């Protein structure tokens, strides 16, 4: 999963010319997702499905993450 996150970060830097804050925030969001997936026995992005993603979003809500953070997480996952 770390390789996928790094590829996405490279894309943000080279193609999207994203700010450093955007890169850092997306990396943090994707690492949180990676931890969640690993805790649920999923190691590869290909193993995700709609049910897993909805469970993750519900987890973020239960943990009281702000709506802005949840929205950014959705954008990063997309």
C-alpha cells in the first residue's frame, strides 16, 4: 500500500503541481486508510470494495473527524 501512496504523491507533485500541504494531508489520509485496511486483513488497494469504504467512512465519523477531513479522505481515495 505504501508504494501506491508514494505513486499518488508523485502524481500530485509532478502532474497536479499540488501544494506541499495538500500532499501531506492526502498522504496522512491515505495512511489512515492503509492502517484501517490492514486491521481488517486487507493489504492491497484491489481488495477494497464499496462495503469496506463505507465502513471506513463510518469509522471516521465515529472517531469524530471533521466533515472537511472526511471529504478530503474521500477525494484522496478517489
